[in-house]
C-alpha cells in the first residue's frame, strides 16, 4: 500500500509534530478526540492504524471490529491498555515510545529521592506555615547507599544513569538476563533485597507485577528502605505500603503513580470516596506524591511524538540505514617512555607526585560517555628496550580504538605502515603502526574489566 492509502485515526491529542510529519510522509490522518469507545468501534473498520494514549482499553471486542488494522501506536511507554496477545495474533504491529520519556522519568525519580532524603517538601511547607525547624528536617545523604532497581529497561537504565554522579552502588533485577551495564550490576532478587537502601520500581503493569509490592514482598528486604514508584500504581498495595511506613520498614515513599488511578491516568478515583490508606498518604510527612507526571515534561511531549512518527515510518518505509563512520581512536591508552632506571623513576613519581605505581607504572581510571570504566597506562621502560622498535624515539604512544581489526585493514589501504601482526591477549587486541615521522604507535582494543 502507498502512504496515501494508509488511513490513521488519532483518538488523543498529542504534540502537533506527530500529525504534521505523518501528513508530510503521505499518510491520511483523521482526528476524533471526543467519541466514545463504542462510537470509535463503529468506524474503526475503515482504518489501517490508530494512535492512542490511554483514553480507553483496546480489547478483543475493539480488535475484532478493526478488520483492516495494521498497527496500534501508543504515545507512551507501556502497552497495558491493549490486549497485546490478541492483537499480535491478528498480525497487528504494536508500537510504544519508552525512548521518548525515559529521560524525564529518570530525572523525576532522582528528584523524588533527593527530596525525600533532604525533606525538602516538608521543610518548605513548614516555613510557609511560619515554622523554622532545623533539627526536625535534618536529612540523609545519598552517598554510600545501595540503590536497587526492579525492571532494567528504558526507565530503569535512565534512572541508573542519573545516579552516576553519586557515590552509590546500583543493583538491578530484571526477568531478562544480561541487561546490566556500567551503571548497574545485575543481581538476583534475593541479593537486591538483602542489600538495598532504596528501591525504585520501573516495571510495567502485568498479571505478574500486579500487587507485586505487598506486605510479604516488603518484609523480604533485610533493611528499612525508601521506595520510589514511577511505574504503575497497581504494582504496589497501598494498604501494605502504609503499614510499612507506620512500622518504619519503609522510611519514605515517592509516588508518582497510585493504585487508585483510572486506566486513562487522567483522574484519580474510580469512586468519590477517599480510601483510608490514601488518606494516610495525604497526611504523612514521609510521603511525596505527584499526579503521574514523571514522564510528562515539555521535552518528552515532543520526543514521544517524534518516536512514534519514526516507528510508523519505519514500519512502512523501512529503517533508513545511516552509514556510520566507525570510530578510530577513542582515547589515550597509555604513554610509554624510556628510562635509565624505571624502578627509581616510578618510586620518585610515587613519592613526590603521589602516583599509585606498581611494577608496570601507574594506571589511571576514568569513565567514557557511556559510563564504562576505562584505563590509561603510564609506564617507564628500560632504555635499551626493543618494544619501541623500529622507532628510535624515546617514547611510544598507545591509543584506544574501537575495532582494531577493521582499523588495521583501513590504515593499510590508506598507505599507513603496519608493524608486525595483530596480537590477542585477555586484556585486549594490539597492533602497531608508524606515523610519518617514524614514531611507533600502539593501537589497543581494550578489555578493561580484566584490570578491575
């Protein structure tokens, strides 16, 4: 089908770029923000795609009437308002946009945590009421704490990344294996529950996570802890949370979502009566709440829409393969130089400049832009070393590279003089070249974790 034949129904308002860019791409777009679910069902058979937020549930009844539907795009992170299994059985593509608001959620979770630790909201309220209570508002520092993250997808990873500036250890648990990264160590649920001072939830609402955080779950934690929930309200049993706040098992709670929210997230209660547990949250100084806005920023409003546009266009036009220029040098791997007495020189640098030297010199650790630990080596060599050969210079540089094997092929094609053959070790791959002035350069594709 050509784009003009693809009819898309938008049933919720979104950033205007979503509609404009889809129109520019040739799709036919219709808007209907007011009709009821039944009224939308009566005409959905005429559409190939639907763009939603959370106005109503896309259930089996709806899907059976959507006879031409090719995709459902939700401008948000989760798909819990859609009967996903049934939609997939009808070969309907499901599109979500967790990439669009993950940064907002990470920042919001960190903001809630810091506010709880430092009692900022409580202190602000008291000053506005004429009370100047310093000791009552003495806070806690995040440094040295153990932060546990349940659910290490887009949102969990974003929160962990925000914590990089703090001296904390971050643990994550996820039902998927091998999702840990430089920002969080993946562990078993049991280990996370034994060690965590803070628990942050970043999980969808599913049958498996519904009422996950109940009294039994809370009591499996070895230490009292702070709870942050920016995921879904029904993942936490509010009455059990209140009991844990009363006993001190939970020291404080930052809640962007609540068990009582309607599916649309636009209003709070299904009924007018305020539940007793919620009344406690309203009155407690240990609780900080916001109305499901963790991912609701001006920036995420635009990014969510752009993500949906990109994914719809990819569905029909394919992904535009951008030719990525491979990185060559990614950092300084080391500086090596000749010395008459390497040991005496290492000792001098240790004594007078404080270098933490060993038999090889000194290793400097730093983090790259992705948060990974990286090493740079400073090493004096005995003056008659052959390691710098065929160069006769007094020094040799080591550069960190991304793909050594590919780079050596490229350099050879460019006429660069290659010295010897590439060598493999536990700590990385090595190759050598000469520059136009005869300086020998060592190229290193590192495996830094070997040194940790």
